[in-house]
C-alpha cells in the first residue's frame, strides 16, 4: 500500500473503483483488491518498540482475518515512522509533522480505511492469536452492537479496567482530596468505576469502553459521527461511546482478551497526558449538560485540590526514598510531574473549557 503524505492523501486514490475481476489501463492488467473485513487504526507518538510488537502481532492476525493496518504517526522523534515504513511496508502510513492529538489522528485513519469494520487500537497493545477473529465474528453476529471492546490485561496478566460508566459530577468530586474524606460521593464513584457489577465475566452492554481497543462497524462510525476533535487527549473515548450508545449497544466482551502495556506513551509525556485528561473529562461534563454552577464548583474544587495533591505526593516521594523503596518513589515522582504540569500549564485551559 502507498505511504501517505502530510495531508493524508496517497499517490493512488483508495476510492478508485475496482471490479471483482480487477481492472486494466491500456495493456496493463491489475488484479482486484482483496475485500477488507477490518481496518486497524493506530495512532502513534514516540512509542517505537511497542508499535513494532503491535504491528508484528497484527501481521500474524492477518492470516485469520482480511485486514489492513493504518498507522498515523503524530510527529514522533524516535524513528517510529521510518521503522514502520521499512519493516512493515504493507501498512498504510500517515505522517504528521506534529502531534495533532488522538482524535484528529484517528479520524485521519478512518477516512482512509476500506474495511467493513474499524478497530481503533492503541500502539502499546499485542493481539493474541484468534482475538481479532473472535471480535469480527461477534460483531457480525450482533448487529445491534455499535462498539465491542475486549478485556485488557497487562504484561503480568493482571486485569485492567476495560469499561466503566460515564463520569458524573458526583463521581469526579469524589476524587477531590478534601471531599473524598466526607464519603458523600463514594457511591457515585463506585458506579463510575464499575465496582458494583455482579457478573464481570459475561458480555454485556456498558456505557464506556476504554479507548485502547474499540471495534465497530464503519457504518456505525459514519452514522454517529467521528471522534470529536475538540478533545486532544483524554475524554474522547467517553464522548464516542456516549454518542454511539444513544442508538446502539456498547458491548464489553471479557472473554476476548488482548495484551495492553498501558499508558506507555503517556507516561513518557506525563505532564501532557495528565493535563489533557483532566481537561477532556471536564469538557465532557460540559458537553453532556452539567449545570454552569456544578461545572464552576468542580473547576474551583480541582484548582484548590491540585496543590494539596502535589504536597501530598511530594511527602510520599520523600518518605519512600528514605525507606529505600525506589520503584514506589519513582511512581510518586511521575505523579508529581503530571501535577506540576497541570498547575503551571493546564489550569488556564481548564478554565476556558
């Protein structure tokens, strides 16, 4: 497949009609393109090693399912785009000169996709044998499902949070340090995190699937609208699931599992990811109809709470260093970096949402 340029256009148009018998130009005959069941759309930003593993697993999955893979590289500086072009020439590669955000990059891939189904997949995932086939079979057998999401597991086999409810004002207020102690919003937070589910092993409709792996018919994507590009990083998966969920089931399928290393790229750029996640969730609250008074209270509470959290994690960091706990200290240091970035750069944007 041709490599894409900065504007997402290929030298040969992917919309050119192709008959079942192929086509001819002059004396040259071109075979028909194979029908594509699944278009895998991957956004990458400075995650070369994990992207390589992901693409290798998809190359093996191509023996089970007719698929194409599209990678949108958001201005990586680690050579990920060149690696993709050299080692995976079958991949449709779209190069952006800068980080255009997760939503916009996904929409770039979706516009070029030819498959009957779109699979929006994080670059830090690995697809086990049979998983993609099972997702396709389930989606084909359940046309009422607008999005299907698998169970996510980390590299140690531990279950990750793969679905939850839409965030509410009460659920987010429970995360405010000085409000959590009151317990007033604990029940709303438990529902948001999906901790009141009786049977976690059965496929079931949910409100929100994690954006690491979203499998959906292309027709549903077109009917419900693309990723909202007002979101930069964080909240866009909630928004997409909420819009699709108005007309179709959003289904969590725990019997289908994929490996997800989890936030590899975001940890490398924790300030960027933390700030935009907080902003994105706040944007979703406003877009879903949170009252101006409620939104003002949440922004004020979050603004006051952020320095409290910073001092709390600074104390934990120092304590863990003194106790000889380098791994736990490193975790606290990572959180401190995210909080500092949000304090110095993110709060201004938060108040404009």
